[in-house]
């Protein structure tokens, strides 16, 4: 069974991986994990590549700090809304992915079925409307998507992913950025042809089996 300290160490590990992969810079991004009625979350203003487990805050479902020093990430309302609407998830990752963010700037939609592995593992990746970072607009921008998608692009503001644990949420973030890089490179050669509907349906059925085995 995961202990509180183990989960905080997991958050630190993921933050360092995000920083090493250039998925965020300095104090950007945020990560949280839910355990029962407690949420462990990265604090505001701390460099994610240098973070230590003792700096992770513990909050309640309303965002009140139960233990730790400092303030929760300014995006905490986005995390808490995800947990409220998705009882099946236990982790949220938000990062400022360079290629995925570039897709939102260029108006490239990653919801179209282009790569088979993305259809299988993520289903699709919608883009939420632009919202001022740190404001109540951010959780509202994802409200219409979070029930149906595990990965969401945030216009001009990176992406968020969710999962049953923080490693799973990170893996989805890595897959999302890889997809964005491939799509951007392909778009330089011209328009992209989506997968045929019959193939998409076949891949979605494979995805259902894949997710069932992962539970």
C-alpha cells in the first residue's frame, strides 16, 4: 500500500523527469496525487527540477492546506475539479509541453485520429479554450472534456493529463508530446489524412481492451 511519503517521493520523481525532458521550465507546471480525502500537491514558486519530498503540500478536497509550508500551485482548482468529476483517477499532471503548446498556437487539432497508438491509449486529445493561467477560467475550460478524456491540450498553456497513478499520468503526457512533435513535422509537408472511420472503430475497441487490462 502506498504511504504518504512514497506518494510525495513519486511526485518529486515525476517533476524531475518533466524538467529533464524540457516539458516545463523552472517553477512552471504542477503535479498532484490523491489519497482518500487528502491531496498531495506541488507548491507554488518552487523549481520542479530541484524539488524535495518535504516541500510537497497536503491539502483537503477544498484546497485548504493541512500540512506543509507555502501555497499550493495556482492551478490547484483545475486539479480539484478533475478529482471531483473523475473518481477513477488519483493523479493529475500539468506541464508546458513545447510541441503540444505549439499545436495550440498553430491551430492544429490533435483530436483527429492520426496515429493509431494515440487512438488506442488516449482516444483523442481535445483542446480547451484559452483561459488566464491561475484563474477560475482554467478549471472551467476543461469541465466539458475531463469526464471523457485523459489528456487535454490547454490553449497557449501546455497540457494536463490524468491517471490512476502519477506514473500513468506522466506516461500520457510523454505520449502527447511525442504525438504533437510527429504531427507538427508531418504538417510541414502538407495536410494530414485522418485514419479511416472503420480503422478508428477497430482501434477504439482495442483501446477498451487495453484499458480493461490496465485496471
